[in-house]
C-alpha cells in the first residue's frame, strides 16, 4: 500500500514539475516590420553609396528566411501604396499584390493611403488578404480598429493609429466626411479594453517618432510601438518606460526585426535591428519578382498612352531664361489645383519641351522628371518680390532658379551681373501690397530653399500651411489638367518682362 502511495505521489510531483516548467518556459517570437514604403518596389540608387538598395523582391526573400527561424508577425506602419510610378500608375494595386504574396499580418493606414481618394482606398482594402487598421478613423467601412493574433501560446493585440493631421497631408476631397479622432485618447480606450484579454499589445502607429514617444510616456500598457510617418531610421529600439519603440526608415531600404523573449506572458528580453536590403541572387522571392516585372511591363505601356493634344509647341528649353508657354501651363495647373492667388515655381523643374500634336504620359514624365509636390502658404507681398528678385538675379549657366508664374505679372531689370531689380509686380491689375498676405503656391523643393530660394524657408514653421499634397507630384497635376481640357494652347502673354 505504501509503495502505491509513493508511486502516486511521484506521478503527482512529476506532473506538477513538468507543468511548472512549462509555465516558466521562455517563448521566442519575432516582429518584422516596414513603414513609409511609398511603392518603391524596384531597386533604387543609394544617395550615400551610389550602389543599388531596396527592392521588394529581396524584402520578400529576407522575410521568408527570417520566418523560418521563429514564429513571426509581418507588419506595416503605413504609407505603402503611393509614391513611385510603379505604385501610382495603378493606384497602389501593385503594392497590395506583393504584400499579399509576402503574407503581411496587418497594416495601419498612413495619410498617403488616401491620396487616390476614398473609393480607391476601399478597392485596395478589398484586394488585400490582410486587415487595414485605423482605430481613430471614423467614417470608412472596412477599417478595423485592432486585431488579435496568436504566436505559440502568446495572444497579441495589434491596434492601428493614423495621424490626425491626415486632412492636411492629402487633398481635402480625399478625406471628405471622415473624422480623425485623437490618437492618444483612442489608444487609451482600446488598451483598457484589451489589456486583460491578451498577453501583449502592439501599437501599429503612423504618428511619427515624436508622437510615439509621447504616447509611450503618457499611456501605460503598451508593450511595443511599431511606428511610421517620420521616416526615422531607428537602428536600435528606443525604450520609454516599458514600451519598446521601433521604426524602419523608408522606401524598403531596410527590414526591421524585433526579437522578443516572453515568460509568463511578459517580455523578459528583446533585441531589435535593421537589415539592409540589397539586390542579391541569394535572397529572392521569385513570386514577388514576377509581380514587380509584370507591372514594370505595364508601365512601359502606360507611358505611351495619349493624354491630350497641344495645338502649339510647348517650350520647355527656355523656361530657365524667360517666360514660356510651358511654364505658364504648369503654373496654371498648380494654381487651379490649389486655388491660390499666385504660383511661383523654378523654370529648371521643366527639363524639355513637347512638340505640337498628341501628348503622351511619357512625354510629360520626361519633361517634368522631378518628384516635387505643391505647398501653399500665406506670404507677404514684400517676400514675393524678394522671391522674384532672387529668381531673376542671374542667367549664368541658364540657372534653374528663373521663375515661372501664374496669377501675377512683373517686370525686372539686371543692373549688374548676378543682380536683379524688380520694377513692378501686379496682382489682378493692381500693384502688389508689401505688407498684405497673399496665398502663394510653390513646390516643396523651393520651400526647402532649393535653387537658393531662402525666402520661403521662413514660412515653413511660422505660417499656416494652406495646401500640402505630398502624394501628388507636379507632373501628375499637369497630366490631370491636360486630360480635362483634351486640347491645350498656352501662350506667352507678358507675365514676365525684362527691361533692358
């Protein structure tokens, strides 16, 4: 009898010991992440090394390799479907196709996801085999506030947050009828709801690093924030309290990796790093590669499409030295889009002309090759004059700073080499007033001081941005402008006069 009791107690002890050890067992999981991809599925030339970097083919291959090592999530912190021609010409459909192949678990909605309009976004959501998250976005069906995924025995809630500034980062028409609630308040509500139901909470954020850090400081219960929007290259995770913050730069140049070790449902250890993505035959996802090539072939067909017709030769060559009809056309297209009083762009942004006859998409893309977008601000008359003075102050090497304008007429003279005097500036037939503010549209390039236009720089932080549309390149505005008119016939009409 005693022997049976001893055997029974031994069995109970073994069961207890095994169960206790099972409860204390470390569980290793991995979070893979990207953000601010902007449709850069093709390899790019590095601004730093001159070599080739990025490429969805190789991101896919690296994801495949890393998933074999431990249970993994693959997440996107937004701004995926807009930015490059490879994405824009298909309204982001091409990007969703490769994300489906890679097996993304979730994506939060970035501000640029709205750049093609709500209807296009809804189509992309239908195409996706993964959820779009945006807990603080009200008014669009299909967006989920959060999802719960399980890796091994770990339940993980993933909450999506979008920037509240989305309405100023895209065209207002693209978000009409939507409400972007406080990201902080929304996060707090859902964390309270989920904290006791899951082992781990991830915020998938398109708020920018600064806001992610404030979020971690103000709201407890967040284990990990996978961020985007600020294009920050966080090589090692930022730790705020108990919250781990990561972000993976931009354009698919790197893949973010966060390795977590959990015990009893709590993070006991972590290691985060970025993997450089470079073209390599050893790391490829061939299925992704085929999709990339498929859309590359389609692009070649699209650029041959006729978008309209010009009844005159469009002079792009002389835009760096005098008023041209092409400069007027581009400036007028910007003025219409922004509803601004005045437009000032640099003539050097127009690289070539287009002969009379049919106009193709490819011709516009070749003539306007730069990825510039429009910014509109309130600007004093005296600073408008200074911008025009700077733009006309030299012809050396056909300087790209020479202005092309809409909404004003002005005259200038060159009294000495490299200097210019503005003689007269007229707005709606009346002299411009020095202290009065006018709505002025220009490009992000000039706002940043490009071509030496420092006068715009003082307006970046101190004035209200009236219009900012990073998801729409100038060339795309011009394409739409021509398409709506079908035929164009711009003329040189005396907007700019040099007095000799």
